[in-house]
C-alpha cells in the first residue's frame, strides 16, 4: 500500500474497500480492481489532504513542510514547500532530502534552505553618550 494510513476494514466482504485510519472513512484515492476483486490504492498519495495535514502535525516548530520535490538538470532539488498555507517552489542546493521538512530564511533573492535550524544572529550596539551637567554656567 502506498499510504501508511490506509487499511481494509473487512477483507471477507465482496470487493473490500480501503479505509483511512485518520478519520475511518473511505479512502478517496482508490479504484476497483476486477483482477484481485478488491479496491486498490492509486498513486496519488501525495495529493491526499488528510495525509498532508497529518504529516504537517509531526514536523518541528519553526520548520516548513515539504509537499514534494524534484531534481533540476544539475541534480539539485526544487522543493515544493508549504509557506503561509500556500505551496511555493523553492530552488535549493540540496542533492537529496531524507526528511519531510526544511527550515527557511528569507533572503535578498528568495529563501535560504537548511536542514537544521538557523542560528540567531545577535548584534550588540554600544552608544557613546556625553555626560553633561544640567546646571553648567
């Protein structure tokens, strides 16, 4: 099975249906197969909104969920990342991705991508104030 949340509730019935473990309803990404006499999964798992919502719950805070990715001609990856409830195509220097989230930092020309959280840059400012007496004659 392609989705980790799909299962057959009753395999003894005629043409058993696939169900979703997330909300115990019929899986909408299935088709009836006469050869094996049951419903089988389609290859559209990445389009399932319930699967994506469940995967987004498991990512660390401060990171962004990677919906999917594909390589470009150089072998680097284009990441399709959920940013502010929209999917954005972000070019990266990564050659492979072993997790379903990345950390993004807004840069001058797009986003910087990292597999680890960015370190916070702290700057200290010093102010030189002249000491003056309020009652100087």
